[in-house]
């Protein structure tokens, strides 16, 4: 077969194969429509429907109560706070990993990955062991004579943030590592050659390069923290109610509309914080 | 010669502290699980395996473990098949709306787990479905599909499409070229996606919380219950077993693809 005959045939083949490949999208899309899109639509309809049409009364009622408003404020404070702390701690670790030698790099990544793949429940439990009144931190504080009686740590905001940062920190490290892994090393070297101080290089080269990674880190951590359930439940409980807990409690109390309203408010709050962060940073990069 | 740099030293120290802080819970749980003491304590007076023996006779744990493994297996298999199809369609199809399909397939990742759980619950009530096992498997498959598709799209980005043409020239049909040439070449990516899918299902509580039943109660839900009931160090032993199992799975994934690629992708 000569090349002149083969070429149009390959062309035709490619067109038909492109179609065949496109058809592969049908089963996953159909499954996700039934198992994901339709259920999501049902939740949102429940939140805005009444027998004779649409209504905002459920949402208005939710925001009319102090409990509802407190849950929204708590959820935002929790998500934003966890996001910021994780960025502050995640940046140095991501940077150090990106600049390590190949072997050290693998070890550091595994050590960062392992907690990520460990159940939130296990970590929440460990933080409880650490912070409870006869726990390890209190024993240490008393052994060193820093305090006389156990300090109350568990079921406080301290426990909540310690636990949340512990759970979500790897999500902040990996995006920073990903953006710095490929770029910046040569720029830093160039800056050093030109007599630039490491502090100057950090603030003028590394941090600007890391900005998209830090933004992704903040968005991922804040969004995840806002929808977390186990960590707030185990470490602070009803003293600091968040929307995910509110949604679950409504479900337990056989209040499907209340659960749907809380879920809708949670989703809008999380998306709102993430898009605000994107606007604030002046970039429009997809998250996750 | 490297110049001493205060900035780099501070960054290094912070990184070290952050890493140590990340690992504290794991080390702590493992240590407590070997403690002979009934209260949660570090093993100061020798080691003991008594909590591991207690795990052996804890029927509720084994039941929950079996449920979790069964559901994770079903969800992983479904997600690998559906996620691979979606990734192939988006990558090779180049049809109008491929970007939309990709965004739709990825969208379960962006939504809070609790919201997905409530959605599944409300929909199942509306359609009169009450089989907890089915609902758990479906819910976990939804979570897992984007993980498989994402990993695979990353592998496909560095895949050389000319080997499909080569296979076709050698007489393969398109379908068999995909099945016998492309799939084996992408096996590491599919495997890694599968590992992530399995872990996501095995670990999930936010969807399970709403659709689990007394008979089909996955391990995370059972563990939350142990903790709320005020557990003894048996829970630490269970956690240790799970940490070790996860580490083994991760090592396998590293062998298959390399964690650096996963982390950067």
C-alpha cells in the first residue's frame, strides 16, 4: 500500500475513532447525572420549594435565627482561619521539599503524603489524646512546672485549630510544592549571583512564583475545612456549631428541609469564600 | 561554598516543625496502641499486644471492616471503569463540549461531602430506594470517579498517540487498539487512580453518615461511634493497623507510578 492511499484512510479512521472515543463519555456522564446531578438538584429544590411553587421562606427563616447566623459566621471563621494558618505553615514545607535533592524529596513527600492518606477520624482521635486534660500536652506542661493544674484544651478553639491544621496542612503543602518544583531554582541562583540577599530573593522571587500555589492551597483548605464534620465534632462539639454539623443534626431530627437549607447555605458559603479568594489574589485559576 | 542564611534557616526550621507536627498524631496512635495501660498512655512500662488481641475478638470491627472492603471494592471497580471511559472520551474524543464533560466529571470533588451525602439520601427517599449497601456503593463511586479520571488525564497528557496509529496499521481495530495497547500502557495511571479511589471510599464518612444502616455500617462510621462511646486503646490498635495498610498501598502506588509525579500532577 502506497503512502498516498494510506493517508486519506488514516484521516478517515481518525475521524471515526474520535467519534467512537466521544461515545465513551456516555456511561460515566449518565451515571453521574443519575447519582449526583439529580440528587443535588433535589436538595436545592427542597430548600426553595413550597407546595404551590418556589419560595425563599426557608432560607429567610434560616437567617432570621441567631443560631443560623452564628453557624454561617463560625463556618467562615473556621474555613478562613484554617486556610491562612495552613498557608503560613505549608509554604516553608512546600518550598523546602521543592528545593531538596531527589532522594530527600521522595522521603519528604512520603512523609507529607502518609498523614494525608490517614483517616481524619484517626487524626481527630490522636489530637484528643494529645490535648485532653490528662493528655500528653498537659502532662508535659505540668512536668515542666509551667502550669499547676491541667489547662482546658479539648473542646476549645485551640483544639479545633490544632486539629484542623493537622488534618488539612498536606493539602496546602502539595500545591506550593507543585508550582515551585518546576520553576524558580535558576532564578534564585541568578539572584544570588547578582548579589541579592536570600530574604530579598524570598520576597521578590519565590513568594510571587508560589502565589498561584498558595491561592490553590488556601482555596482547597478553606473549602475542605468549611465542609468538615469529624474534626469540629470531635474537638469542639456544640460549643462552636458549623453548617455541616447543622445539616447533620437537621437530618437526625427528621427535618429534610432544614438539612437541605443548611447544605445549600454551606455550598454557597464555601464557593463564595473560594471565589473571593480568587478575586482577591487577582488570578482566575481553577481550584483542585 | 554556601553562605549562611538566616532566612533559609528559619524556613527550614518551620518546615521541620510543620512536618513533625503532621506526623505527631500517627506516631502517638501507634505508641498508645502498644501500651499495656487501660487509659490512653504512652508505653512507659513495657510493650503489650493486648489491644491487638482485643481487636481480634471485636466482632463489630470485623463486620464493619468487611462492609468497608466490599463497598470500596465495588466503588473502585465501578469508578475505574467509568473514570477511565470519561478520561478517554475527554482526551481522545475532542468533541464539542469535551471541556464541559470534564468539568462535570470533576465536579463531585468540589462539593462538600456532607452536601453529597444529604443529596444522595434525599434522592433515595424520593425514589424509594433503601438498600444501604447499594446507596453506599453508588455514593462512593460518585466520589471516586473524578479521582480516577484526574489521575488518568495526567497520564494521558504524556501519552504518545502515535502508538494507536501503529497498532491500527498492524491490523488492530480501534476498539482493540484501545483495549490491548492503550490500556496496558496506562496501567500505572489506572492503578494509581484505583488506589486513590479505594482509599477515598474506605475513608469516607461524610456520605456514609447519611446512608449507612445498622447492617451496612462502614468502618469510619463504626469508629466515630467507638470514639463517641469513649473508647479504650483498642481503637488505637485499629488505627495502627489502618495506618500500616495505607502505607503499604502507598508504597505500591509509588512502585507503579512514582509519588513525585502524583504529587506534582
